[in-house]
C-alpha cells in the first residue's frame, strides 16, 4: 500500500497544514540532530616546531600552504589554512620526541610524480611506505603515496587519487 493511497480520504486543509509545518519543522529537527553543538568538527591541528622561520619556509614554499591570521599576533605562532576551515597551528617551542610514519599528516595532489619532482629539486628525501624506494606505494584502492618529513621530523604523506 502506498503512503499516498490514503490521501484521498484526508481533509485537504489538514494535509496542507501538515506539509507546511513539516517544511519548517523538519530542517530544525534535522539540524538539531547533526548540528555542531553535539558533533565536533576539526578546527586546527597543532604541532611544536623548534625553528618557526625554518618551518614557515617549509610549509609555505614546499607545501604551498596559505598563511592565515595569527590570533596571538606574536612571533612564536604561525597559522596555515588546510582547507575546509581547518588550520595547521605551528608553535615554536622546546620540542622533543621521535615521530613515527604511522602518525602523519596527509595531503592529496593530482600527481604524486609531479610533486616528487619538487621534492627532488629541493633535495628533500622521500620514500614509499616501506622506506626502501622513491617509487610510490600503490594502495589496493589505486591511491599512490609518498612520505617525507618536515624540518621537525613530522611525517607527511602526499597521495594522489586512484585513476578512474
């Protein structure tokens, strides 16, 4: 039985009233269930850097990230846009620690091979996931991946989408 098969037995004024109320009420109810009040979204990712000038040059010149305003207006913080309102926050400090490849920040490009040429030109070492070759890792889903480190040893993955 169709949902609409019983409409012929309904009062048209009640149907119109119900549809009108639904038009205004459903968006409010749906927003309340998936709104930002209960579902967190990423605002920024913070990293500790030893030399802010060196890191700024890396993220600006190598990664081509766009600087965004620094809410602290000081010389020990630098902010970058990562897209979709997400930011990278570099904080100069006394950083210590070893970074493992499994903990990485990933960026997508249209061509891993073209990006690798930039890394070669800048003498930035890179490798596949295993670390035994400059040949990109080919994931089972067709995505190509390369890995390298920023001046503080944070791992960065560059990947390109699978060919369709």
